[in-house]
């Protein structure tokens, strides 16, 4: 059995689907096409490709000529499970025309879904809904530090930068800041690859960040984490992990520095 899994989505969405993907990746040969930033984090398939490098986004688009190499590749699988194209009927029609079993799933839970997203993805795949995402990373030298990543994909999800700054001055350990390639933060650890960031973060004592993909990454590598939530529902989107504390306030700017400090100190003491 040769199985292809096609998974688009933001960093956090993809990480929360890892237990479902790993459950499905039990065929004789497994290939995963996934969002480019997340691809280096997948270690449970024989082949992992960035979705943007496969040409799938042009498959069955308008009058574009068929892509012989892509069609041949797709036909080589016995089973394709796709979270891509659920809103593109022409894509699904073209895929179902292939002599391959194709299953399509929504990439996100519906707005009225009341359970955690990992359960939603587990229900789609038959995986155990109680398994949290886990990402293996190379061992990193231990550091007595707290990592803070003060950004996210939306300004509404961000605790004010000045609040992070005040928190950093009160924490009992040295603070290491980190930021993505498009985020300006002087003196921060700049990362281009999530695998590099995961390895670097794994040596710290604690992580603090907003409702973001990087916070999900911190939880998935087993780092104790304080996750700050604003408008999103933690019941659905909180990072999974025994060492995760979620704090929510709406608007998030109303969250008190003392509240975050108390949660961080509690996790540091529990080591």
C-alpha cells in the first residue's frame, strides 16, 4: 500500500494534526505533502515534500494543460488522503477521476465545534483523540533561560510588546527573545527553519508566547509553556501538553503582567 497525505494550513493547524497524520502514515510507503515551514518537522514518513513544490495548486485549474509528471505521481499511490481542495470541487472531481482511492477532509473544525482540534483531526483519521502532538528534536545544551516569542499571525492575538518587556524584567531567569524572518526584534534569535528553532528552544527552561504556531511547536517538543490567548477558543486551539498553562483575556491587552509572572513562576518551580 502506497499512501499520500496532503496537508495545507498554518503552522499550528498542521502541528495539531500530527497525531492524525502519523496514525495514517502506517502504509508500506507513506508520503506527505505539507506546508513548507512544517515539512522539516515531519519524521514519520518515507518522503516529505513542501506543498508549494509539488505543483498541486495548479492541478485542475481552468484550462491549464495537464501536468504529466504530477498526474503520473498521483496515479502511483493506492490511497490519497487530502485536507487540500475541500473547497475546490473541480480539484476533487479531477482527483476522483484518477484510478486511486481519494478521501477529502475539512482542514479546520467548523465554527461551532466544541472539542479540541486534535480530536477533530483524530475523528477524521481514526487516531486516538487523547494523543498530543510530539516532535522529536536533537538534544540541545541546557540553558537556565526563558524563551519569549512575542508575535503571532494576527495583531488581535498579540499581548502588547511592552507587557512582554515588563514581564522579562521581572522573571527570575535570563530571557532569550526569538522572532521569525519577517519580524523585527533587535537582539532576538532569528530563525528561518522551524527545525532550527525547535532545537534551540529545547534547551531552555520555559517558553512564553501568544496564540501562535510557535507556541504549539514549543508544547510539541515538550517545553513547559505559558500560552496567552485572546479571541480564539483555548478549548479548541490550546497547545496540547502536560506542561502547558493557558491564560485567556479579552482583549488580551487586559491580561496583567503579574498573572503571567505567577503562571511562569509556578511552571519553573514545578521542574
